């Protein structure tokens, strides 16, 4: 699958929640739920491992993505992602990018 860059710069194409949703892979949902429960210290169930992507309009986004301020800003400005914003990098995305260098690399590459 080609890159699918979210508003924040994460590559959704590699997210197991998106992959499981697109392929209806219950085994992947179960493995991901187990991994995320251990890694992030909360009870993640297979039913929670569904996502249609950052900009899906049906409301199926994984975890925090549905309420993400970065996503809300990009949607409000009708942008594909933060790389397309004249204010990049703003205060809304800077803190996230400081903790997620892969996302920053993706956005910086898109800005060229």
C-alpha cells in the first residue's frame, strides 16, 4: 500500500488498525489489541482495532485520532495534512512532532 499520510504526518498505511479494517483481518485485530494493551497500559479489545484513516468521514478512527486537535485543524482548513499549511510547524503540531520524528520526516519531505 502506498503512503497514506495523516494530518500529523503519521503514515496510516502501516497502521495495523487500518490494515485490519481494510482486510477484515480478525487475527490482526486480536494480535494488535494484545500488543497495544501491553505497550500502552490499557485494555485494548479487538473491537477497538478499526480505523478507516485520518480523514474518513464515517467517524471510524482509532483511539485518539477521532478527537485529535491536529486532525481537527487540518479538516477545518481543508488541508491534506500539516505539510500543506502556511503556518507549519505551528504550536498545535510541534509538540507531537518532537516526540514522533518519523511523522516530522514525512511532513518535511512533503513540503520539499
